[in-house]
C-alpha cells in the first residue's frame, strides 16, 4: 500500500513525477492542499492553526477521518501523522512531501524521524521528496540503492554511529569503516543505476540529489 503524506510546503518544490498513492494523508494545512488538488483525503492530522475557519470546516467535512491536536504539544504535526498512519496501515510505504526545505528546525525534525524508537521498525518504509532530493532510510544489512532518474549525487548520512560501513559501486568507496559519531558522507556519485551499501548497526539516511 502506498501512502502519500502532504506536510505543507511550497507546491513548486514538489517532485516532477508524483508517486501513485492508495491513501492520502494531510498534515495540518497539507490536508487542504490535497482537497484543492482533487485527491481523496483519507486522513487529516494536526492542530490546523494555519488554516482559516472556513478551511477547517471544509477539511472536517470532506476528510475520511480527522485527528486533532493541541497547538502546544511535544510532537510535530508530521510526527503525529506518522503515528496515526502506521497505526492504521503498518505495512504502508509512506512518501512525505513538504518535509524538506523551509524552516531548518522543521527539516531537522523530519530528517531524524526514522531515528525515533517508535518509527525505527518502519524506517525503510519512509521517504521524503522534493524537486532536488530523494531521501530514504536504511537499517543494518546489505542494500542495493536504485538511482532515481535524473539524480546524479548520492550521500550517506549516518544519523547514529554506524559499524562496519562499506560502500560499493559508487564514485567514492568505503571498506569496513567504523563511524563513531553522526557523519554525512556527502557528494558521492552514482557510476551506474545502482549502488551498494552494507553495515552492521546504526541508521543511515540515503540522499539522492541533483543541482
């Protein structure tokens, strides 16, 4: 099952080819964006503090389900939306739009989502996209990374210490490296349509980018 989650942001920064989705989840004002695009709004989550009263009424009337939260809370609206999404569709592949760019504190909160214990089991089911970046997560093991069309650059962002990291089939290689602190191995490049990454422990965000 494919879930497309809209977390707000500038529509002009969206990827050119939007993924096909079975379920559409709106995060706060992203719920209105889904409705305005004519997509079915399965779930709306947030405090809706960035929406007018008329917009809130439309969201509540047209959404399949609404989960509201207080404006002052420990979680971001995107964190809450992921909790609610995986509670309902635990095997879903979730693509999040509107989570890259904008405020730096919001982006960092989104970047580290998969490092939270409650989301770690779903890490490889989550990806973040915009026009210039495709961000996915890897758990320990051996992985083949498939190049997104038009994306030349490749980065391995170790969000935690990572043990025995090996990178193969890319411009820059690593061989059984111990990464003791969070580190981003940036500006690597694909040399074919796939690259390989292998490690024994930790969490890595793989970022494919283009200028």
